């Protein structure tokens, strides 16, 4: 089984990779299109040069690798993807042959978390438009993609991970609820900048509180992202 998990940044995506990565039958890959995305857009992200040197910058080569045999002969191949990386020129046909899952989070939480690491996020930085487009694409192929909200996972990790596994036809493994501190061997080279809190974790964080206040300068991004989030949320596992 190949699982493509689609989310925007700051969205429990690394914790989910660690959860699947703690299964003995599962290989994982961390944001394989990141270098291609930076090379194609010219964007100046933290650790840009290190990322460009660490990954293949050819999106077709990356897509071909994702379609090949599972790494290390593992039965499950979990792919952590950022929706904002799927710009024009990045292949999508390979998505027909994987189980597509969409991980969502309220944009107010995403914006607050993202802006603490990289100032003034644009709508294109946080992936909501691209996530909805990919959902529609997969649906147009006749697939029934799974949607899961990170808020629901943090509120009840075992229940929601069990529901996710059931929805994709994978047996639940209780080892998905915890993992060793210190990160995963397959973490991307960018991990030191972005993964500090999850490196210090050994399981999913506690339930989230009230929505954070969004700075006035970020309100247009929040207002633009909300309809896409609400559309996806209406299809979520619950």
C-alpha cells in the first residue's frame, strides 16, 4: 500500500509521519517535492541551499521514484506531501495509484504557527487552495479520498487513527500513538528549522484550545483560506 498524505504546513503532518514511521511494516518519505518546488519557484525558504542539494530537483524523477517499489521492501509506503509544492509542472498522474488522504487544520492555527517561523505567509504558502484542487482532482478520477482534521486527532488520537486506518484498509497498530523522541531517520534536511517541538514529543500533542488571534495583516489570508477549509471539513472523518 502507498499512502499519500496531503497537508499544508504547520498541520500535524510531521507527527503523522512519525506515527506511521513507528510501524515496523512502514517506510516513510518526507516532502519529496520540496527541492523541485524551490528550484521551480525560486522562493527563498529557510535552508534553501541545503534543501536543493539534498533532494532531486526534477519533479518527474521524484514522481517516478514515488511510484516504484516500496523502500526497504516494507508493505506500506507513507508519503508526507505539502500541497503547496504541487505547482504547475509537477506531475499528478502518479496520484492515481496511491491512497490519497487529506490532513486539514483551521487556517487561523496554521497562520499563527507558520508566521512564527516565517513571516507574512501568503495564501499560496499555506496550501489551502492547492489542497482543495487536489481533492477535486482525485475525486474526478472516481476515488473517494479520506479527509481527517488534525484538531480531531489531537482531541482523541487513538479513536481517529483507528478510524483513519479503517478508512484506508490498513490494520491499526497501537505503536502509531507514540514514537521515540529526537526525530526520524527520514526527516528532511530542513527539520532543524521546523521540527523542534515534534522532536521533543513522544506522541500527539494535547487537544487544542480556542482559536488563536490572527494579526490584522494576516486577516485577508485567513478570510481567503476559510472557504477551502470549510469545504474540506465537511468531508472529514468524524
